[in-house]
């Protein structure tokens, strides 16, 4: 978020960081004037504060690789992971480059479900399994024990 805020003219929303909000509370500050101008230009402007992201602290390459190994297609994912690490060497912040790739590729890291076969159950698979279970339940007739002799 550049300058502590992000303005979306199409949706009429202004998202501000906590530090921007604090600075904007001082009358006459640059941040205050920015908000004043935007509110004047867009009377129906919705202002919301940026949500704090729960980062994955201390995520190491080893942890990333171990998580990758829990996938059915671990071989291909590992090859991609190694290529990303090589590409990261020429980046200004190599670790952040790899971490961003990892978090984009595996948004479910940290709350993944491990299936009976020992592999990560990806969200789509999990939804399919739940749909099949619900379908079987709906097809199974219920037996009432009230009239049993």
C-alpha cells in the first residue's frame, strides 16, 4: 500500500493503514488533507482500515519443502520450488520472493487437511468429498425406530 492508503474510485472505497489513520487524526497533516480532499470529491466514500495480515513467521525453506512433500504431485512441485529459489537469487530480497510464491501457491498452508492416504487434501478435493458424502446421506433412507416392534 503506497503512501499508507489505497483509493478505489470504482467501488468508492478508501483503505488506510493504521499509521495513516493515526497521522490523519492530526488536523493540517498531509494525511488529513488527503482524506479531506477525497471526502470532498467523493461524498459517499467508504473508509476502512487495512486488516492486519497474519504472516507466517519464521517460515523456512525446509518447512516449505516439507509441506510440498505432502502433496501427491510433490515431484513436480519440488522442481518448481527449486526453479523459484534459483530465480530468487537475482532478486533484491530472495527469501521474500520465494515466500510470496509459496504463500500464493499454497494459501491453505497452516490449516491444511491431511487425508487418510497421508497427502494434503486440497480445497477442491475436500469439497468434492463432502459433496459425495452429502449425496450418499441424502440417498440413504432414514429408518424410524418408533414403529419397531
